[in-house]
């Protein structure tokens, strides 16, 4: 049976915590930006419609994202 010991100095632990906190903050900020984007809300609203309602609007379910971003992206 093998035994291992892992020791970190307080400096290493503090540096890792600071790095992880920074990465976590960046990730949270990116998620917040995406969630507050009005286009995301439009996509969610269209996804909540039935297939018949989408057909009335001339949109297929698989084309919702393409429809919402049609003026910005050439998909």
C-alpha cells in the first residue's frame, strides 16, 4: 500500500485562493452579461411557444437562435 502526503505552504494556498476567486468572479460576470442580454430573453420567450405558434410566425424551433441573431451573425 502506498501512502502519500501533500503539504502546501500557507503562501501557496493563499495564492491559489486568490486565483480561484478571480476566475470565479470573471465567470460570474460573463454569466450575468449573457443572462441580461435582451436577445437571450427573446430566445427563451420563443422557446416557450408551441410548435404551432412558431409556425404562425414562420420560425422553426431549430432556427430560433438564427432568427434572433440574424442581424448580427450570418448563420
